[in-house]
C-alpha cells in the first residue's frame, strides 16, 4: 500500500467540510487566548489543505469519488462528487487559506483591528462553504453552500462597524442574495421541473428536455443569478466589499467568493447546459458580448480609480469576465482557459491585495497618488506587486500567460475574432492600470518629508506575499499538468 | 383503553373545555392554574397523536356525538386533512405552555392568571372544535368560542391599546362569523342539512341557484375576515402587537391557520372544485388578492420598527402564500398550502417566542431595544435568525420546503411569473428580517445596563421550535407525507 493517500477519498470529502466547520467553533471558543487561537487557525488551514490533497490521486486517475449526505425530498439531495474543476478550485482555495491566515495574523495585529475572533471564525465558515461549492454534486447542494458563503462573509465586510462598512455590507448582501434568490433559484427550480434532475452531468442535462428558446432564458437567469461572478450590471457589490479588511479582500474577494461565482458559471455551462447545447442558445452570444463589454469597461473604470483597493476590485470585475467569456464561448479550449484563469488570477490577485494591505499596515496609505517612491522603502512588497501585476497581465514567465493563451485559442478556433481583439485590447489596459502603481513606487521620487519612517510591513505580512508572488512564476511551469487534468472535464 | 380509543374525537375537544373552568377555580394560585393548563395541553397533544395513529390505520375516523346519526346529530370527522390542523394546534399549545409561565408572569397582572389560562384553554378548545367537527353550524359555534376567548386573551396585554386592539378584533371577527352564519343558513335552507358531507352531496343539485352562490360569497368573505386575507387583515397587526407574547405565539401559529383550513374545507369539500373554480372561477379572485396580500404587507413590514408588529404584517403576507397555493386549485398547490400551514406555524411561533424572550429581558420589542442584543442574548438572537431564515425560505429550513412546493405548483400550472413572484417576494422577507440581524449583531449595545440571556424555561421552548424548523427542513417526510395525503383527499376526483 502506498503511503499516499492516507485515506479514502470518500472519507476525505466529508472531512474537508468538517475541518473548517469545527475549526470555526474552536476559533470562536478560544477568543480569550489570541496566540492559541491564531495558531489553531493556521493548523486548521494546513490540515484542510492536507485533506484536500488526499482526494487528488483519485481524481487524477480519472475517478469521481462521491458521497450522498442526506436526501431532502425525493430526487433532491445534499451530495458531493469531485471532478477536476472542483478539485482545482478546492486546492487553490485551501492552499491560499494557509498563506492568508498567516498574513491575516500579521495584518490584523499590525493594524490593531477589533473583534479578531469573530473575524477568523467567519473566515473558517467561508472556507467551509467554499469546499461545499467545490465538491457539490448537484446544483441544489451548490446553491446552499453558495448562500452560506454570502452570509458568512457579510460580517467580514461589515467588520469595521462604521457607517461606510455597514452600507457596503448592505450592498454586498442585497445584490448577492437578491440575484441568487431572484434569478438563480428560479433557474434551479425550473431546471429541476423541466429536466427532472440537478446533477452535474458530463455533456449537460438540458438536451432533449428544454427547448432552445427556454434554455436561452434559463442561461440568462443562471448567469445573472450567479451574482458572485460580478457580470455587469450586477458588479457593484465587489467594489462595495472593499471596505473589508485586506485579508478578506485578498482571499475572499480575489479568490474564494468571486471564484466561487465563476466556478459556478463554468459548472453550469459545462455540466448543466453542456457545451453543445449552449452553443445553440440565443443568449450565449448575448452574454458573451456583455462579458466582453464588462471586461473592457471595468478596465476603463479601474484606470480612473486612485484608491488602490478600488482599482484592484474593478480589475477583478474585469478578470472575472474573462472566465465568463470563456464559458460562453462554449469551446473546450476556452473553457479550459477559463478554468486555468481561476488558478492564475487567484495567485496574481491575492499577491496584489496582500501588497495593498502591507502598504496600508506600513504607511496607512491607500491611494496610488500617495505611493510615489514607496518602492525604495518597501522593496519586497513592491517587487512582489510587480510580479503579481505581470501575472494578471499574462506576461511570460508568469502562469497568467497560459490562461489567456487558451482563451485566445478558443476564441479564434470558434471564429470569434472580435473576442480575440477584446482580450488583446484588455491586456493593454491591464498593463496601463496595474503597472502604474509599481512605476510610481519605484521610479518617482518620494514627496518631500513624506516617506520618512516608512518601513516594510511586519514579517507575517511580507513573507506570504512573497510566497504567492513566487507561486505566480511557478505556475508558468504547471500549465501542462493543469491542462491534462482539466481535459478530464470533457472526457479526454 | 378501548373506550378511550372509541371516544378520542370527543376527548380532543372536551378535555380542554372541562379543564377551563377547573383552571378558573384555581385563580388564587397562578402556579397551579399554569400547571393544570400545561398538563391539559400535553394531554390534548397525546390525544391528537393517538388520533393520527387511528387515521393512518382507518383512513377516516367518524364519531357521532351522543350516538345520534349524522343528519340529525353532530358528527366529528377526522380525516387526513384536519388531523394535520389538529396536530399543529396541539403541538404549538404543548410547546407554548412551558414558555408561558415566566412570560405571562411578567406581562399579565397576577390576579388574572387563572382567568388567563382558562381563556387560553377555551381558545384551544374552540380551535380544536373548528378543526374536528363535520357540522357546519358547529363550526360557527366553535368559531365564536375561540374568538371570544382570544378577545379576552388579547385584552390582557400590558399596554392600554391592547383593549382597543381586542375591540377592533371583536368587531371584525363578529362581522366575519356573522357572514359565515348567514352563508350556512342559506345552505341549510337550500339543502336541509348542516352536515358537511351531506351538504357536498346535495349541493350539486341546487348549484345554479342564486342562494347557493350568495352562500358561497358570504362564507368566503366571512372566513377571509377571520384568516386575515388582504385587504380584510386590518385587525391583525394590532391584535398581535398588543397581545401578551404568549398569546401572540399561540394565535399567530393557530388561529389564522384554522380559518384557512375551514376555507379549504368549504371550497373543496363542500362546494366542490367544479363550482368553486370551474363555474365561479374563484381563483381569479383569490390569486390577485393573495399576491397583493404578499406584496403590500411585506413592504409595510420593512418600515415598522416595532418588531412584533413587523412580524404581524409578515403573518398577513404568509397567509397570502397559503391562499396563493389554494388559488392554483391543484393537488400540488394545496399540498404547498397545507405544508405552509404547518411550517409557518412552527416558524412564526419560534420567531414570536424569541421576541417573548427579548420582551422579558429588555422590556420592549422595538428595534431600539434590540440594539446589540446579539452580544447580550446570543442564544435568543441566534434562534431568531434561524427561524427568520426559515421565514425567508432558505434551504435546509422548513420554510424552504414550502416555497419549493409552491414554486413547483406554480410551474405545474404554467404560471411562470408567479414562480418568479414567490421567489422575488422572499427577498422582501429577507429585508425585514435582516434589519433586525444588523441591529442586533452589528451594533454595540446602547446602554451599559447588564442584560443576561433569557431564562432557560423561555429559551428551551424557543429552541425546541427553532430546531423543529431545521429538522422539518431536512427530514421532510412527515409533513410532506401528511400534506400530500390531505391534498389528495381534498381534491378528490379532480387529481
């Protein structure tokens, strides 16, 4: 017997839910002992990642480990099944959680934030729901965890408790819950009613059950119901959520929450609709153009933002649209590119947010215009920023190259030359708005008497962002295994 | 035991009725009065469970009062429909009584406790009687018993407005039962019988007469007043807001539900699907009213700062959902309505109980009182949130099971916009529940006064119902099975 994996995948799946859930309780109970609490948090994150890894071998060998928890109504069950896309999402989220929890300790202590126990506990609950989303076997299970994710991140957005935070959190909640109940749930019920199933099935479940006209309507309901994908005009929650402390913006609003959104988009497009069916729908083209518009206009908005986090938020809106675009192209390569972008963008964007947080902790600066010359004082932070920015832009030797590469290939192969153009144009825009802060930080002289006394942020802030920046580079080499694994979605 | 089994239907009503004067005699010792009333409520729950077993075995349990055969005597008839209603009433009153001791002690003058519990038992007896009887006139009589008892229960509220609220309810309620009586009188004139089964048999022959149609109109409007169908709901918010907490819990969970049952019984069981929906097309009346009744009170609820009143408006909206299910005139729709009868009863009772805990500790149920309550009374507020989620209809709670069936019923009837409407209005519920959550959990308490968590005897019943909301949201077979059988029985041949 090989020493790896240590346990059966079917045992590991429920454990990936139990560990963060129990972790949240443990964190909440140990609020009086900050060191113990924070130590526990890192341990739990590491344990979760190790458990997720246990499932990997089974998936790599083409298996689909599955379990059913409970059956609510006949045919409507809470069930889990791991396929490549979910596997990758879970790996990304759980590995980055370890790094983020280290960073969060440094950030929260460095910035003297209050209510740290509630903060860390909610964080664990959010990870719990991300695992549920990643491994869900059917749309119903996914929906439940999708809602838990919204609810558990609300206290994190409202964390500061001031008027601005409350308003931001309210926008966050109303948009995310409103779209999910008003559109997504309608689509789910209708799917169940028409197709008689909600299971994620290779090739989709719609064909033969739902007419194309109705299917097109359902697609619209799904894509707009998945508010977390931040497709315009339902993207407002994402900039609003930036009132949260930076670790939240980093892990949740660059990785877990938004990626849960586009992950769901990919899941729905490949496993509920199926690419062959999707291609025939009238609204797929429409949504593709909306995604393209969203992609470009969010980039343009990002150019205007002086607040670094706001700029990054609009950049995220734009990057998410790449993935939605990839899903709507209904082409294998584009879908693979979109899936890869989940990974690549996650590492790049989390680095950028970490940097924004480190700058805030070290200097209390939030605006780009105040960051002149800061690179000389914080070389590691700004160096990592540069690498993260390059990764998001998609320059070699960064992993971000591969996702855009596949997206462009997919667009070209399906004859959408306009979309190729859009991706190219947006890359130029990316360069303009992402590199500017780095340029100012390194090349502009510091303003008189301002930057004196600014030093690198605490070690727990700087080390994580260096790790993720190096991760962006490492991913450049990981393209082939990733592609091979994602090919499994389409059965090759 | 054989004798008890035989007379179960009679005991269901008689036990609380006879216990009521007994409790009143104990007026000097509130504690004894409470203990007796509690035991009685548990006994009635046991009886209803025994009845459930018999109904499952025999299908229909018919009981002839005093041995007189139906057209002459009064028949008690328990079938798969009203056993559900009986269970809801008994379950809620059995849970609310342990809650009542402290809550009533803090909200009702001590010299009135004996009368209070006696009135509670009479209200209980009246509601059970409405549900169990198979005789139209008997329904009216029990309606009056239940109503008079609830008027006095509401009037015991602490604030002076309670009397006015009770008076308002009395006016509207009396008009309602009078309409009901007129309708029943018309039916008697036309058919010469008061037994519901006989009525159903003889009515088709005289269906075309104006008298029968007038009877239908009188009965539907009369009952609609009692069940607070929009726009006849004006008595309800005041009555619920000013009544003592325990009374609000009980009435919100049972009183309107029983009236809804009677409406179903008359529409489907007596007048029949053919006359109600195919000839008179009552769905065209009920559906818009139900939808308005969901929409407007939900919006009104969002702007109320007295949370008890806010939940009262929410109750009107929830009645709307139930009526919406009825208006589909299909088995699935009825099933959704019957499910909501049960699910909303436990959900709203849990919410009002949590409010009772808050009133007990904080002395008020306005939004201001609840500022920062999440820190001071975490258990109470958590219960409120969970029950609130069930009210919204979040998956894994009881409320979701209803919404799911209601939406399926709408789709089944080809009514896409209504399915969307049902989900869209859930967002309104989200808005008014979330206001409370925001204030209770995300604001620091205003005053420095130390407030402790509610006492255990209030907290346990609250959590019992809250966990029921979760339990019946996950293990759905019991309510769904009951509702399915009941819906099929009501629809009869029209499946």
